[in-house]
DNA sequence: AATGAATGAGGTTTCATTCAT
DNA sequence: GATGAATGAAACCTCATTCAT
């Protein structure tokens, strides 16, 4: 079952659609805040986002952010942690480069509106908080190690170090594309469908990972 | 002479090194402010940067920002315009894909500390100001059109539209790599030298532009 | 009931004296701010008044001005609106010139410290804000129309137009006297009692309104 | 020749029209500044006026205000002094009530654009500066004493004190009318001609001064 | 004498956070 | 658990004034 594990795709089961929206439910309130916060932080960045906006999006009182997450930074860190929990799958290996490429392309195609790509963007945002920064970097490392491993990289074999660099460049392509699709308004890139993106991106990613 | 025009490289001749640093010199003060502002805006983003930081970096009084650039947004727009003036070279064509790739790679290698890559990062920052947004988008378009043209794209030939998409993906790779080198701390990517980056990036870029 | 309606006199029931001063009460806070602001704006003018002074007078935090009134201009406009709400009494007619004169004289005598005259002074202050300006002018018009009507002016009878001019001159006398009593320090004018003012002012006002 | 001295009318000979506008002429520069400052201070009030506006109106460098008048307050005081020098005519007596009334009416009719009425308005403006305040009050006193004297008031005869009050009320009418014509936009008052104003104002003023 | 660059104090406003209900 | 009032720090900006040319 390790086979078939997505690299970047996540399944967002945070807010279970079946449950009616309950007020006076601490857990639910937290989910609403996390969801709204992730969107705002990912799209507008940490500093440009106000806690009042987040609370308004979530339909929740502002003071609850401090109650549940201590501070704005705490909320940001929680968003990041959520992303990481879903993206990192320790023990699971990416078994095939083709599958990895396909997953990445799907996440890219998901942007700019999908939730998967939002999580990627979030990793590019910085709050100045040291705790959040550590999380970000660890996640980056974890990502690229798993991707590099699929390409043959071994931690204890220095002769495979160039594969790590290549995996990181693959990640860079993914991040750059999501970012441009989300913020540049460039056409045809922004509106390109998965089928249009698939060809060139497969070339790039497999070219990088299977030299 | 159009031959040999760099795509992304800029030569920063803003502050002539030979002239002694003059105080009480409006032009010089403006340059100092622009320089400091570009660094901060590129690295930390618009909202996270305070005008006091910029003024302190530049070693001048805060009020001069408003005097010379009307507002923080005005300063941001001026930074962007500066970048554009240097990057856009209307009338000049990029004559060869190999040369374009080499230029892009040089700019990427320049990051995270070099000035060229700072200008790229600046294009990813947003201030919420409408004027600045227009400039950003126009610059993106101009960039990719010139790059696409080198790959054979023609504005009036719809059958070459896929080349535009590929040029934009090439830009995305460049942006993503600069960004990751600047903010992720990922190794070996962050510290990779131009000679290490050259191989895989040339593959990617020429693969995208010369399919 | 229309009989006996004062022209300029207002009954200040804003802060009900019976209720204990409550903190953490938005409505009360707004009243405190309005009260303090009206005093300052009327006495010192709009530009010379700082929001910090107003907040200090009201004994509340400065930020609440923006919370409740959006801006300094918003607060000024709110002060003006309050005045207008009390002074304008649409549908009510001033039935006798003698009564109108008596009311005006009472308001004049109220100055410089009374609340009624403060409201008059406020109408002479200008903030540069377009909204406030409209309110001011409409209020002036309303005032003088009601006063002129008492003197026999009819909107659709051009032969009574001179009565409007006379009513406006009566207003001018009232404004001028309040202003001089408030800001000139002239004696005996400033300290004159209602009984001292009554004689000459009655002459002037009835002379103007009942030619 | 004491006969015929105007009460409020001034002849503005500040800037002699025959002399060509000379630059590098300290005296001329001061006149330009005083003239521009008086307009602004009278119309907009002290606090709402910026020294840059004044300098721009005068076509002169801002720093010269401090050079010639020490400070913004110094300039205001100088404006006031100028007004006073022209308005106060020690030794001259107002010989007839009719003539005084006519002069006052002429000054009122001069508003809102004329220079005479500007000088009146200036007296209603306050800078917070103690020196200026003293000047204002002394001028008020001087004015009303001369007017009261024409009505029969004697400084050492307490039984004529009511005449002083009446003179001050006459001044108040003048001030109020100029103010309303200048800032209220009320019609027909604002546009009324001298012939229209003359009737009712003569009634009021002679009624007050010749009881 | 005149200019324009530079400064610092202070003004309004925003925002994260805390407090009382 | 939730709300909304209140707070204080800090942000951007304006303005009178001083300094160097």
C-alpha cells in the first residue's frame, strides 16, 4: 500500500460535510478557523492577513483565535502543522518516478483554487516566527528526500547527491508554477488544464528525476 | 547587437561606485531608498516591511520616503518600475534559446544575495495597489513573450500557442528556483554553484523551449 | 403643541443623569465621545482639535473613535448630525415672532459655556469634508426658513423674499453674538446676563422680523 | 479731518501696484507673504492653514517664513498687527452714528471676497498663541470703544455702560453677517448687494447705537 | 537673499490582544 | 464557550522647522 502514495496530493477531510455546522463546538470552531486561515495566509501572505479577516471568513468571533491558538503566529504555525501532517507520510516511499510526476502535476493543475495547491503556497509564506520557520524547512527537506529517494538517492551515498539537487529543482518547478498560476494572471499558464500541462511538465519532471 | 541581449540579467549601475557618497543630494537619497526598499520588499514582502526599516537601511530620515515617493505604495511602485526598465528591452529580440537559457541560469545562480535575483523576487510581491499590480502583470507578459518568441512563438499564429505555455513554464522554473534558494534553506539547492546548476537547468530550459 | 416650539433651544438629554456611569457600554462610550468632541470642535475648530484630546476628555481610549465613528471626520459629522437632529423639527412651525426672539435670546445668553450655544458654534466650524459641509448648509437653510416663515415669508411668494434676508440677518446677529461672547473676552458683552441682553436684542430681532 | 474716518474700512496699500515685482527684495517678499497669509488664515483658520500653502500662494520659498517671521505663529501675529495698524486710528473719533453705520455696512457688503472683510474674519481666528490673543482682544476693545463713544459712551460715566454693550452687539452683528456670507452659502444673504443690505442693517445698527 | 534637502515631533489610523460579561 | 468592548503599541504620514549650499 506504500505503492500509490501521492507525493503532494492531500485529501482534505478537515471539515466533514455531513455534520451540521454546530455552534458552541470548540473542535468545529477550530477547524473553521484553520480552514479560513490557510486560505488567507496562502493567498495574501502572513503579514497582509488580519485576524479579523480570518475570523470573519470563518464566521467566528476574533477573540477565539487567541483562545484556541494563543496568537496569530500560533494560528499560522497550526496551519503549517496541518499541512505537514498531511503531506509528510513517514515510512511511506514513493516507488515510481512516473507516479510521483503524475501526483505533482495533479497538484499543480489543482491551482489556483484547489486546496492542495493552497497548502503548497502556504509553505512559501513566512511569519518571522522561529517555530514556524523550523517547520517549513523540515517539511521542505522531507519532501525532497522522499522525491530524491524515488530517483535513486541514498542518504549515505555521496555519489547520489546530484539526485537530491535534481529533486529540489523539480520541487522548485512545482512551486514556481503554482505560484505563477496563482498570482501572475499570465495566460495561457493560469487557465491551462491538466491535459495541457501534462505534456511539458512530464518531460521536465521525468527529465530531472530520471536523468 | 541585438544578439547577446540578456533576458533576465541586469547591470546595476544605479549607484556609481566612483562618486563619493554625498549627503544633501536628492538623487542619491532616492537611489539609497530605492535600493534599500527593493531588498526589503523582495525578501520580506510588502506588508511585512515597514518604512522605518527601509529608511534605516538607507540611512536617511523616514519622511523622505513620502517626500520623494508620496507613499509606501509609491515607493513600491517605483521599485517595480525600476526593475521593469531594466528587464524590458523593447525592440530587442532574444535570438537564441541557448543564450536565453544561459542568462536565466546566471540570474538563478546569482541568488539568493545577488541583485538580479532580488528583482525577480520583487515581481512576486504584491502590495494590493492597483497601479503596481498592472505593472507586475505587464512585465510578466513582456518577459514570457520575448522568451516564447525565441522559441518560435508568433503572436498571430495560434498553432504556436503551446510555445507560449512552455515559455511560461520556463519562467516558473526560474522563479521557483530563485524563491527556494532564497527562502527554504534547502541544501544542496541553496548553495549550489552555477556549474552545479547549469547541467540540470540547461536540460530543463532547452527541453521546454526547444521541444 | 406646535405652539411653543423653541427655535434654537435644545434639551440635552443625551446622557441620562440617573443611570450610573457604566464602563464597557458602547452606547455610553459613544455619548461621551460625542459630548467631548462637540465641545472641542465648537471651541477650537476642527483642525486644531486632536483626537487624543477628545479621547482624553471623554476618558476613553483613542482607538474607539475610529471603532465607532470610522475617522475623525466621521466623528465631526456625527456631532453635526446630532445638532441637526435636535435643532431641526420638521413639521413644527414657529408661530410667533416674539416667542422666536425669546428663544434665540435664551440660547445667546446660554453662551459661552452652555450646551445650546456650543451647538451653534459647531455649525460655524468646517472640516473640509464634503458630507459635513452638506449637513451644515442644509441646517442653515432649515433654520432660516422656519424663522422667515414666522415673519410671513412664503416659499412661493417672491414678494416676501426680503423677509428671508431679514431672517438670515437675525441669525447672523445670533451667531455673531455667541461667537464674540465665546472668543473675544469683550466686556461687558461676555458676562452680560440674559436680562441685560434681552432689551437690545429684542429690539434688534423683532425689528428685523416684524418690519 | 477726523470727520469722515471710516470705522472698519481699510485702504489696502500694502502692495503698491506701480512697483514691478522684484525678486531678491526682502521687503516685497514679506508683503507677499503677509498678503497670502492673511487670506488663508482668514478663510481657513490658523490650524487648517499650512505654511507651504501660504508660501505657494506668495510664490516664495517656505523657509523664508521662518526667516522673516520666526515661526508660523510669528506670521500670524504679524498679520494681526497689520490689520490692527490699519483699523486702529488712535486719536481719531467717530463723529456720527450714521457715518459709522454706513462704514460698517460697506465692509459687510465687501464680503466675502473683499479685503476689508478678510481682515475682520482674521480677528475671529485664534492660534493658541498668547501674544496673538492679546492683540486680538485689544483690537476688539479699541473698536468697540470708538463705536460706543460715537453713541455717547464715556469711560468714566458708569451710567453709559449700556451703550458699550450696544456697541458690542453692533459689532457682533457685523461679524456674524460677514461670517455667514463667507462660510454658510446661505442665499439670499451671501449674494445680497449693498443696496439690499443697507435697509435692514441701517435699522439694526442705528437702532442699537441711537436708542 | 534664497533654495531645497533633511529632520523630528506629533497626528490619525490600524491591529493584535486582553478583559468583562 | 462565546461575545464585543477596550487597550496599547506601532504603522504611515504630515508639517513646521533647521541646515547646507
